[in-house]
C-alpha cells in the first residue's frame, strides 16, 4: 500500500458502508399541479384577480418499495414529494398582495436494481421512514419484505415555471391554483455492506477552533471590498441571479 499525505499505511480494517446498487436521475416537468389551501387562505384566493408564485419548497418525501415480480433483485420505488408554495394574491392591479400558502403532492415511480438479502437487520439507530408493500401474489408474510434496500433521493430546489388562477364553472365561486414545477432529482437504492479499507490514521483535525473576539468594526474591516458589485457584468459572464428571478415567479390572471 502506498502512503497517503506522507502517512504510512497501518492496517486493513473492515467497516460498514452504504453501497449504492443503482441510481437514476430525473428531470420532471409537473404541469398544472393543483394546490390546496386552508379555508382562510382559500377565501383569499377566491377574491384574487391574479396571483404570483414567489417560492416553492419540497417539505417532505416518502417512499414505498415493492419487489418487481419475475425480476429478481429489482424493486419498484414510489417517491412521493410534498410541495409548499408561497403565493401572493392580488385583488386588483397595484393593490398590496396577500401572502398565502398552499400544498400539493406528486408521486414518481421508478424501477431500480437493489440486489437482494436473505437476512433481517436490526439496529439501535432510528428506522428509515420507508413503507414496504407486500406482493400482490404468493407469500405475503413479513419475511418477504424483511430485506428491502434503502431508498434515498437528492432534490434540487424546485423551479416555478408557471402559475394559473382558474375559476371553477358557475355557480361555484371557488378558484383553483395550478402551478407548473420543474424538478431535478437523483434517486438511489443502497444496502449496508461490510468492506475492507486501508487505514492510515485517525481523522484528527488539523486546525484549532478559534474564538473571534474582534469588535464588529474590526470584523467588517477584514472583509474584502466587493468591487464586482459596483460594476455591470459583461454578456460573457454568468448571470444566474437574473435567470433564477425570471424562473422563480409565475403570474396568471383569474
């Protein structure tokens, strides 16, 4: 074994790590996703002439995993996203907006390889919030779902592409908020596996924690002057902020 940063190899050690058996990336355009509101916020929406969606977040993700029949080692993974949108409702042009919040959900189904395991795993750590579903045929005992892989998802900040205020047919006075969301995500299936790794040394921090006793003015004087903030950027330079501002707001008439 070669040295690492000048430190000689000491021993080979067995550790347990999560091995990713399969993964996929998704780029989903969730068109006209209907949002629901509390009774008070729905009253504001019903009185609005038009709306703007200023912010959308993923507040929760839940999983449901089930084995794929006749395809050993593969699993169907249902990923359910819960969104929360901040909406500005305007009763008239030029009027001050009223901010309300709505929620919606979307489920995406993917099939990934998660390998297999014939043992039950018990741990003192908190259990992953994964719902395992029994197969529709054959054995439905607990042993069938005892060795499920672990599902995880990494999500980029959702993009608001469009927002609509749609009135329901008369005589109803209800209005619906439909938002189109752009979503990037990576979904993975993994399992804990024991692996052998070379050990060089313990990870001892190379620097000490410093306590900053400077006054606010002394701290301010250490900040570099923000020269770039005072001059317009050229066309060849990135301008992500302007693009994000454009993509982050959708507006519609009711």
